[in-house]
């Protein structure tokens, strides 16, 4: 093996490690032997990562025996590079832990995604609130589900699970009554039946009703 099989950048970097650590300079054959060892045994590490490993080893941030013992050699890199890879893997796990998944109606959200979602929900509420204040009536179409999520988070809606279940039961009875009324008048009622047949749609319908009741109550209507 010669320097034709090993990146020149790696050779140059290794040649400077001795000076970096205040040790005697290496001979050309020693540099080549160390470079070949690193190149073939730790191909996944970049030159900058190898340099970082030397710094981390020298500052005591790596586990295990990372002492140079007065010289830079294959044994030295055989100790610090595996320790560095473990260090990097641990950092990756720590970063992933910061992005702890958060459940949101069947979808897993990262912390950043959750923050963006909450911002969007507040924007939906602010838009509905602005329209209501300006026109004294609610828009025909809005993201009522997003509004509800924001209002619940902000404490504008304070309902425990039992109260939500009770509200849903009242809405179900109201929907069934509306269906009977339409049947008697021979009017279409498929849209109402869908609310009863699809739990997610019923849930969103109830949230819409809660949001609308909140705004109407604010004006004493």
C-alpha cells in the first residue's frame, strides 16, 4: 500500500497531529502506515471527523483509554476512533430524544412540527375572531378543528372528557331529530347520516359547534 491508495488530505492531516499534540514529528513511513490503517478500518469517518476525534480524545470527552503515550501510532487511533464513533452515536440518540414524537390524531409529530402546527392553529383562530369582530357573524367555512385545538390549549374551552361525551350525545340526538324532520319533508339527509356513520366527522362537527357557541356567547347571543 502507498499514498496512491490513501487520500492525500488524510496524509496531510495525520502529519500535523503530532505538532497539534506537542509530540515528536512522524516519519513519512509512519504517517503512511497510520493513514492506511484509518482509511481501511474507519472508512465511514471523514478527515474532519478524525481531527475532531483527536481533539475530543485530548480534551477527555471520549470514553476509555485515549492517551497518546508520547506518540501518534496505529494503537492510538485504534483506541480513540472506536470511542469517537460511540460518542457520535450517543449524540445522535440525544438529538433524537429532543425530537420526542407527539401523538396527534394518529400522526406522530416532532417537537418542531408540533410548534408549527400550534402556530397554524392560532392563526386559524385569529382569522375567525377577526372576521367575527368585523362582520358580527362567523365565516361559513373555516378550519374549526384547528380553532378548537387552539382554544382548548389556550383555556378558552374548558371541558373534561365526560363533558365532551355529553355534548356529543346531545349533538347526536339533535342530528337524529334533523334527519327525521327531513325525512318527513322528503328532503335529502345524506350529509347528516354521514356524521353519524363516520366518528371523525362527528368529532369535527362537535368541535365546530363548540367553537361557534363560544363566539356567540361572547356577544351574548
